[in-house]
């Protein structure tokens, strides 16, 4: 072989080898690690007694991290100072700042904060206990915390017990034995001393472990809680070296009670009343906003002027009187750039009582500069006559149960019913003919004077026209409406569905709410003689909620701790309801058949369990709904024997 050719071949081979070495492929990796860290040892030992050191060290079989320790880790008894917590390598260190109490069992509940460093696999429901005396208290209580209105499982809520049974203890004293709810709203209070307790839940905004802030969410148990323990036999399966079932043994383990406590979290809506904001929106409007609802309207008076009539404003208010708009009526006040007023209202004082208060407020309005006319604009052009801005809110397809609505941008002073003409066109006809019976009125003059409704018993599939003559409506500034013309057709009855719930356990004094996928209330009806009839519903997928209207006022009412009043009880229909066109659904709803904490369908739950890192990798269908039915959780005995937790 030619020597030069041999050199070329050798160089080519070397280059190919070097190229293959330089292009390293992505490693395929092995099996995904789904195993949480394993506790190995600690200093002091688990359940140690006569402990004096405030520093606790925990060791695991792999490198660990702490996720959200400030919100997931809690120490019982409740600590005034937040403990120092950190993870380093395979060790977790907790150092208590508060002085240790004598003869007291301490519990450090880690929830699922301890995770492995690689895949973030959490060590679920891990807790560590020790005692400063010569005895470890070992009783436990467990249960769930849910939102009383929406039945959402509430995570991160403090649940605690007090041995002081007085009502004031929840307000003045720190909770004694505490736990924190996990991502499913579950809690376990561990290492309790024998006795009877008051049980509370607290959305602790200021981290003082007491109900000192009226803005905090709370729950309370009506009766005293007495922890106790029994025993029960459980089966253990032993496996051989080749991972086959070898032996099934029976052993005895402690069974702690009560383990099914349900706390309904609510907010008392006790807000301090004060003037939150005030402004002059434009030349015609003054805005007053309060921090809380009120059943009393304030008094707004203009001062330093003698030309103010008694009816100088038209009031527009919210249903709860916390948002008020004063429409200034007289033209000389509208044209005034500055208005000085006094506002007399009820304000929360230092003793948390409503007391009369008067503020002096000055409202100014800076008018925009007049636009200069362009040179090519005609000086003698005819000025436009200003008209009232009012329009129909009705769509081309109108719902059979709804009135027509006309809304103006300014308050209405008066309107002429004879200027309103409702007409209907017969099928196959091209001519609209007058309808005889219909009503025209302001919708609710106690709230505002800007909405007119036209009511009529609409005909299914009917074609209608609403005509309003010019000058038919006048606002408070003397402006009149232009001609209004609105053609629309009423939806046919066949396009609706009907849903009837038969509710054996409830005869009346309850409200059923139909909800969309975002939990917005679409329709609400009272229960009458064990039935709730939801008629003329557009086809869609719905959900249903019922609440017991204890005081019969037609609205959901929250609770009050001082009055020992629980919030009104809610229930969810445990599934979706698909309403179809021209279809009647007659459904029995036994509100007590499904436990309350499992009633709300997963599809509309906002607070869902936390996902592990590898769950997002192995999930093949991105539209697949979460399903936790296969998971098993024993809130009192999550560790079997609990021999050192």
C-alpha cells in the first residue's frame, strides 16, 4: 500500500475516534427516585425525657432540604419566638429560642417540610417529641379544617387546644397544644396531656396564637374535647428476600381518639369602620368610600356657602353603604372648582365601638384646558345639542326570564312611560305590532336612579322591538334622551333545560345555588317542601351548593365567637351536573350521605394537594384531573405504632 495513503487512513481513524469522544450524548438516567428521606437517628433521642438542651439535631439517610419551614413547621407548646431551623447535608437542626417549660412534652411537627435534595420527595407527617420532665404525654386528636362557605380544605391553619375553658382564653391566652393543617386541610395535635380541652382553628395573621385580630379566620368546637386511646389489631406483611409475601402477622397498635373532628373556618367580618377614601371624580361627582359595611348613611354638607339647596345631590350607593357617590345637582356647584364639606358618620373608636365623628373634607376639580380651534374650522359651525347618554343593555338574543334593561351614565330625574313602545312581530310577518301589557319602572331607586327596566311575559322564540321616543327620559341636569331602538328575539323554551333537586333531609329554610366551573353563582332558589326547582337553565356543566338558612333572611350568614354562633352550614352536590337542551333532570340529593369534607368536587377545588416533582414528569395527559381517591391517610396514626413520633 502507498505509504502516503496509509498515513491518510490512520489520520482519518484518529479524527473519527476523537469526534466520537467529543460528542457526549445525554445520559438516559435511571429510575425516578420516589422514596422520601429515612430518619436515622437524633440528638436527643426520640421521646427522650429530662431534656435541657434547646438544640435538636435530626439525621437522615440522604441529603435533605427544608421547604417553607416558617409556614410548615410548628412547635407545640406554641413558641413566642420563631425557632431557628436549617438543613445541612443529611442533618436538620432546630434550635428553640423560648425558654423550655418544666415538665412539658414538646412536639416539633415538620408536616412535609423535610424533602430529599434531588427529587423533592417529602417525608410526610414527620414529627419529633421530647420532654423536659420524666414523662412523655402521648395522646392525640385529629381532624379537618374546611372553609365553612366553600368547603375548601384549608392549609396552613393553626389548630390548637386550651385547657382553660373560659371564652376569653382564646382571645387573651396563647393556644397550648398546636398543630398546622397540611395541604389537604388535615391536622393532628400530638402529645396531649389527659384532660378536657377547648378546640380552635386560627388563620393566625400576627403569629401570636390567639384570636386578637378581628380580621383573622377562626373556627371553634361547640363541645369540650377529651383525648383518649384504645388499641386495635392490624395485619403486617413480611416479605422474603426475593420480595415475595413471606408471613402475615397480627400486632396491636394504639388507636387515638377523637380522630374525625371537623372545624368550619369562617371570618366574622368585623371590620373597623373609618373613612377609607374620598375624592371628586369629576365636576359632577363626589366619591366617599368606607372601610366596612354600614346600616347607617352619613351626612354630607357643604359649608362656607349660602347658595346650597337642601337637595343639592342625588345619592348612589352600594348595597352595604360602604361605597357612596354624590351626584352634584346645581349647576353653580358643578362649575365650582372647590367644595368644602363636613362629613358626619359612625367611626370605630379605640374601644372598638361605633361613635359619631365629623371630618372636614375639601374636594377640588381641575378642569381640562379648552382645546384651541384649528384654523380650518368654521367659526359659524352649528353647535351640537348635548343629549343624555342612555343605552339598552339587551343583546340580540334575550333570555325568557329577564327584563329589558336601559342604563344611563347620569341619574334619571323623570321619564315618560308613554314614550316607551314595546312591539312584537308575529312569525312569518314583517310588521311589528304594539304589545298591550308591559311595565316600565326604575329598577331600584334606593340604590341608584340610572337603570330602567321593561318587564313583560315574553313569548318563547318571539321577535320584539323596543322604541323609546326622543325626549322620553330626562336626567338631573336637564338633558334628554335621543330616540332608542332595540330589536331582539327571545330564546326558545326548547333551548333551556330544567333541574329539580329532591332533598329528603331538608323541607325548607335552605337555599340552593347553581354554580359554574369558577364557582360563580348562576342562579339561587329556596328549598320548598323538599324541592329546589332551577328552571330555564342554559345548557352547560354546573355544580350545586346548598346552605341551611337558619335565620330565614335569604342570604348566607357567618358566625360569631362571642355569641357562640356557628356559621350557616353549607353542602355541595358531590359531582357535576350536565344540563342539556329541552331536558329535565330530576335528581335526589341526600346532603348527609357523603362526608362534608369529601363533598366538594375536585374539579372546582381551589386548594389542591401539593404535587411532587416527578408527578409532573410521569403524567401523560395534561388534561387529566387530579384523583386522590387511592391515597390512604390515617390522621391519628400515620406512622403505624408511632413508637418514637
